[in-house]
C-alpha cells in the first residue's frame, strides 16, 4: 500500500511512517508529542476504533509488528525497559478512534514514581494534538535546529533527554522533525518494511 494513502484516523501521516508490515496490514509512525524520545505508535492499516473490530489476521499482524518494532526501539534508544500500551475505547483513555499501540522506551528515573508515565499517557489527547498541528504550517527553521541537536547528541555533547522530560512542556513537533526521525528509524528495518526514505534515496530512484 502506498505511503501516501496511510491514515491515522482521518489524518494523513505518510511523512511520519517508518515501518510497514510485510502484509501491509499494519504500520508504525513517530509521535507528534512523544512522552519520551522513541515513543512511537503501531496501528492497523484499516481504520477501526476497537481491537474487537479487527480480523484475526489483523490482530496477529499488529502484535507481530509490535514485537518486531519494540526490539528496534529498545536498542536504538538504549532503553532499559518498555511500556507497551493499548487504550481500547474512550473509557480506557483512547483519544483517537483508530486502534493504536504505544511503544514507550523506559530508563531509570525517567518518571518518579515509575507509574507516573500512565498519568502522562492518559492526559494525552491525540485527536486534539493532531488537529491543531495539522492546521498550522510547520516551521522550516525547526528542521535545521533539530538536525543540529541530533548531530550534537551523536557526538555525546547533549544530555540524554529521558530524565525530566515531563518537567518541560511538550510541544507538537514540526513535520520536518518527525520526518527526520521517521527516515532514521526506517533505515533500521529490512527494505520491505521501510517507511519514508531520505530525499537522496527518493531522488536516486527516479
């Protein structure tokens, strides 16, 4: 299935997709307002609100994808553990009517107490976040700032953002920021499972 057709509920998230399952029944995207770096979402390609609405094949594919992606996320973000959460219905905290599984890397002292993460997750309103962000134009200057920060982080000059992230007000990330992360994560998977590709790769295939 072409990336351009992928939706998270009603939102076109093509530039956030870093993984597609081999069957194309599931995909994964980087988060608009991650609780911690590496917080991603895994969703069924077919838009349905509840887990019970999925076919057996879709359920199997979704959780096989979670298994595959979680190993990559844990390694890439040097996590010590993971929270894997599915809020199945509004009364369970679901804010977007499209089944989605959260993969959240965890490290020591990222939240105090440890289960405070669940309060942060319950407080998120993804529908509102996406609607507000997609109504605004992304700031292109943020791409350069984000790339510079990533370079410094790779050199070890920037402190890990895990600890204390909840002490700062999270802002919706720009489309450029999310695309950069999606491109990087995409390259960690087999070619058949990759999402968005770097601009150079796309130009080379034309």
